[in-house]
């Protein structure tokens, strides 16, 4: 690991020295921005050379490097990159390396400016396809962003677009089919709930039946009242007794009156008597 890192630092040192030598080229001034075309081209060559000379492991180390470590290397070796542009340059190449193949040649440069930034485009040829390396510099010729754009044929573009369309539509329809199946399954939920409720009812013990109340016994008929026997009195004796009483009360004899009938008198009269 340390040997690989030393090799990388050695290559960066050599590249930094080459950048210092090329800084003495022609200087152009456009829209009050001064830049050295040869210097800008040497920055592009620095990246191209390191991509081609480094192993995949070494490129991955720079692509995954954090901003603090990257800034330390840039400060130590005087490389004209921001930390983000430096790591992005290596991660961009790592992502396109398989499609590009081995480096073949650099076919030319184009420099343009909008008054605030300078853009350098290097046209590159690789084994499998061509690519454009775009580097955006600020007014101090420090690289702010690095982009590597492989060139694709019309057929490849349509193929990729078709694959993206199929993938997107396939995902959408898969989700819709899944939602439809979920909604369809809602029809079976009531039947399942009913089935489970029946099982619970069957497993629960049946409540004991309450004993039926005994029929009330019919009340015994009240005994018939015994007929009151009226006291019978001999009328002859009663007449004799009454006659005697009258004779004793009036002081007369029984020859002077005859008792023909006997009736019960009102009790109120007897009380007043």
C-alpha cells in the first residue's frame, strides 16, 4: 500500500514539474482574463497521463480520497485543482474506464471563455471510442470541475434510451400489478375473518344450559265450608215458654190470650225495652 502511494506521489511530482515548465508558454488575454494556453493543455495532459499510467487500485485511492487529504496533496505539490475537481476527475475516469479501453492519442484542444471562466476541451481517442475531457478553470487558472464524456454512436444512444424506457416502464407496471394484487386480495379478507371466527366459536366451551324452572304446583282447592246447621227448637216448648213469660209479666192467666205465631223482633227494640 505504501509503495503504491509512493509511486503515485512520484508521478504527481514529475507531473507538477512538467506543469511548471509549460507555464512559460504563450499567454492570451480575452475579456480581461489572462491565461496560458500551453499551461491549460498541460493540466489536461497531467490527468490523461496519470489515468493511463496508474493501476485501477491507485485510481480508486484518489477517487475515494476525502477533501482534506486531497487538499493536502494539492498544496504540497502545487497542483492547480480544487479538492473536489481533483477527486471527481479520477472517479469520473474510473466510471468510464471499461467503456473507453486503453488510451490511444490526444487529437486536439479547444479553449473558450465567457469572461468569468475558461473552458478547455481535449479530444481523446481510446480503443473502444472517443471522449471529450472538459476542464473549467477560474481566472487564476485553477481547475474548478473536470468532466469526461465518452462519445456514443446513434445506435448506442437509442439502445440506452430504449433500455432506460423499458426499465422505467417495467418498474411502473410491476408496482401497478403488485398494487392490483393487493387490492384483489382484499376480497378474501372477510371470508378469512369469518373462517377464523367460526374456529374460535367451535373451540370455545359451550355454556351450560340453565335448568328449566319446575312447574308451580296447582293450589289445593279450599275445603268447602261445612253447612251451618240451624238449631231447631221445638215450637211447642217455645210457645209454652213465651206464654208463661207473658203471664208472669202481666200478672194474668193464660186463658185470656192465645199465641198463634212467633217472629224474631228487631234487636234495637229489645235494647230500648
